[in-house]
């Protein structure tokens, strides 16, 4: 059982403690309490089901950060065959916060890359808690271009609190590295399937997040700013993170409703960390299905649809503008169509 | 108020707001000198003493760069909505309203066709006074439309950037504007057209990590704060002492991001010269050239 318990999982922990007692009692007294044990196990499952079916956005953020949650390498190990890791940006360094390489998923060749968190202090220091440096994004782009040259589809897994905000990051132009990835991912003539598997932290997540299909695990989140950052700005106090998490509409369900992701992959009851095997199997199924759906598309149509997908994101109103009355005659009639009226656009991606 | 009743023996001179639109006198953050507003405006918003570049509003910027009467605004009817129903300490809608009232325009960017010297360009001008020129759906859409229409009309684009980043109040809709605008830049570049960005104080976060960083030529005004994370966030996260001049234009010039730091007095002439040298004589041929990474 997980050695780490989230605050809202306390009822489960208490029941598990009782179950342990019951078992010890049964062993020491040699009394058959099998029926009680079975009922207790049912009760634990029921409690977990109840808690996990009604998680608040802030609780989901905590699940997405669970220290036992499967990370990119865990999925690579469970989903792929023959993964060969490719290192370095050929400019400055190899960034362990982004891993990438070639592999096969159900016999299909892919370039797989993702942000990588550490499991303990040592590995966390190595991969910087999943916060990539510019060289990480440049490595990602190098591998994606490599894949594009040989027609290999691309799969990216996102799990990062954000790109690393530090002096070295700025000196080597983290903003430019992300921006170039955004631009170049529109130019890749191969299918790209993106999946948010844990934390989708802002620009650092989007830096490998432009694709033809955007998937997200049930308890993962994807947000423009962390709830803590938002709370610090709006309420001047991180204690308001739960309210910020509500306001930001960052859960998988919210994003699906808003048309910003294409598919939510259900997690096992109790979250991905309770059954990494099952989670990986579901993730693999979703990735393969989406890759197959994209595989027959001609490159031009694929890139055009990718552009249209992101082009349609945004919600705004448009009111007709009266023709300008400058001193000079207008060069041509105003282009704003008069019939737009109060046109609130919120197009779902055209697929 | 009775508490301060004794003070009434001193006379208070109240200047009515319309007599003093933006304050008759301004204190320079660079040298602490007190500057006469009219003189400052005549000097393009640059302190004559220390060269500090004050942020410019959109009207001032357009007047400084475009030929008189040669700016035709596009998509002025776009209005921000409140897709998340965001309420923090104040609602997003009320913030939009108060900023629109104070600034006199509905969002943080003006886009349109302009003539800069002899060149017809698509011109975008961000205005930091409107919600920190944060990028929500309207800013993203206007940038994308500006670049797309300039591509269709075969015009270069000049983008004057200033921004605190993505607009938190629109959540993930804001973040996705980064992708949307960068995609538009890709297509403009594929058409063989130059895209020039001018980074002004401050240009950070989501805007810097998208269309602001993607200029074929990146200019910056002197002393502008330019970066991904803000200095305070970096200090708090890393507990590091920040180097002298960190994240300022000159620092980024030295570190290889920016092509040149251009004082405001030379900005227009520099843009005209760059456009003269970069706008292809035969756009069709330039468009056929392989896109550079």
C-alpha cells in the first residue's frame, strides 16, 4: 500500500489500519474473521471510490503530484518495446528533465519524449524536479525534427510544474527555446499525439504540447499558472490555492468541456499511482488508437488541421466597428463583416 | 473631517484632472529627476538626462512609427469575454471594464496596416497599461489575424511587444494563444516575409515565450526588462543573487538573444532600413527558399 497519503485520503488510511488490526487479531487468536475482512475490504474500496469520484480541482492537483504517481520513464518501460534513449541538444548539454528516444508501441515506431520528474532527492536534483532548461526543449526539438525527417510519428508525455525559472535558464533563453518549439511543432509533417500524464505546468508544458491530438489523464491538470502562483497574485496568500484551482478550470473534465483537449483517459480507482500497470495499458491503448487514426492523413492535411485546431482556441466577442472617419479617405472599405454581431466564438477543434 | 480639522489653516491646491491629464510633471525612475511632461513627450518619452525609456501607450507608439494618417486599425471590434466566470478578489469583467474606461480602448493591443517610411507593414502595438498587456483570447486572436492578413497581403510584420505574460483570468484559453500566435508566425515565415519584433519594457512570460521571441530580427529598447520568469520569482525559487543588469536589453544583447538595442530616437529609421534590406524584391522567389530554423 502507498506509504504516502494525501490529506483527503485519511479515511482510507484509517480503514486500512483497522483491516490490519483485524488480520493480526485473526492470526493471533486463530479465529476466522474472513467475513469481517471481506466487508472491510469492500468498505475501503467503496470509500476510495467515493473520495476519488468527487475530488475537488485542488485535490486533483495533489493527486497529479503524488510522489508515487507513474512518471514518463515508468510509462516508457510499461508501454514500449526497444526504447533507445537519445541524449543532448548538440548545443550545450543533455537535460535529464526531458527524456526522449525511439521506441515501438504495439509494433508502431514512434519518437517518444516527455518531461521527467525524480522519485527521490537524488533523482530530483538530477532532473530538476521535472523543470526543464532551454537545452531540454532544444533536445526535444532536435528529436522531433529527426522523427519528422524519417516519417516517425511523435508522442509526447507532459508532467512538469513548469520550465525552470532560474538565472541559467534566462541566460540561455528559455522563452526563446519554448517559442521556437511552438512554431516548429506546426511544421512537423508527422502525426503528433500529446498526453498530459501529471502536471501540465504552463509554458513549460506547452513547449512540447503542440499536436494533432491532446490527451489527458483523468486526474492530471493543465493550467496557465499553478494554483499557488495564482493565489499568491490574487489573494497574496498561497493558502488560497484551493480557490485558485477552482477558478482556473484546470481539470481534465473542464478542459474537455472547453474543447482544449480531445480525450480524457480514465485512471484506475484511487488514481494512477495505485495501479501503474493498468494506467499504462489504458494510456497505450489511447495513444495507439489516436496514432492509427492519424496515420493515413497526408502531411499537408495533418499540418493544416493542426493549425486550425489551435487557431480556433479562444473565446471572444466581436462587435461591428463603425467605419473609421480619418481625415484621409479610407483606402478600402472596412473589412469587418457587419453580420458578426455578438459572435462569441468557441469553436471545437475541427477534426 | 474633524480629526484633521486643525489642518484647514493650510490651503490645499487641487488641480482638476482634465487640467493635468497624465500629471504635469513626471519623476524619472532612472535618475529621479523631475521632468516636464510636455518636454518628455517631445523627446519621445525618453528622459533627456539619463536616457530612461518610459513605456509608451499605443497611440504614442503608432504616432512615432507610422506615417501620419497611415495607420488603418484592424479588428478593433474584438472584445474579451469571461469564459471561466473568473472571480478572485474582483471579477475579470469588472477589471476589463475599469481598464477599458481608464485607457479608452477595449484591450491590450492595436493591430492594423501602417506605412513606415516607404514600407507597407502589418503593425501590432501592445500597451502595458491595459492589464499589463497580458495575452488573453483577444490579444492572441488579434495577433493571429494581423499576421495571417499580412501573409495574405504579402506584407512584413512589425510587432511592438510589451507584456506581463498570459492573462490568468482566461485560464488555458490564454495559454493556447501562445501556440496559436506562433503557428501564425510559422506561416508568415514560410511565405518568405520578414517578421520584426521590438521588445519594450517589460516583455516577459507567455508573450516572450511565443511571438515576441520569434522575430527574424529582434530589436529591444534600452533597459527593457525581457525574460521568461520575473526577477522576483527567480530570486524566490532559486535563492540566488541576480547578476547586475540581469534580464535587461543590454544583458540579452550580450547573451546573444537580441540583434540590437535601439534607442527610441533611432527606432523608426532602424526599422525602415531593416525593411529596405530584408523585404524581398521578388517575394515569390523568397517564399520558395527553404525555411530556416
